[in-house]
């Protein structure tokens, strides 16, 4: 969607309209979504798996985990999120 046109007869007003549109557009977009993958339960003094990671995040995590820990991580994910 194009920005509003400038009115050469009233540049000050036009400038304010364009600036308002610019700031509206730059602040109304979702930049990310937060999810609690694991939360701490104060009552039980334990951690609890809540929301599974997205497929993209899971692939990134799998690529970053050292080979020696990979199977433990896969087992954890399978047990807590896909059981």
C-alpha cells in the first residue's frame, strides 16, 4: 500500500500525515511470538515442559547441540512434547 500523497499546497500537514502513517506501519507489525518451552514451578521446585518448539527452532537446536548430547536431547523432546 503506497504512502499518502504529498499535498504541495499544504506541505506541513502532508508531512505529518505521511509521518503518522510511517510510524503506524512500523509499530503495528508482530515481530515475533513468544512461547514458554519450559517453565519453573515454584511449588514443586521443578521444571515443566509446556509448549513445543517450532519446527524451525527445533532444527536449529538440533544443529547446535554437540553430537554427544544429541540423543539425550531427542529423547527429551520426544518424551515431553510428542508423547
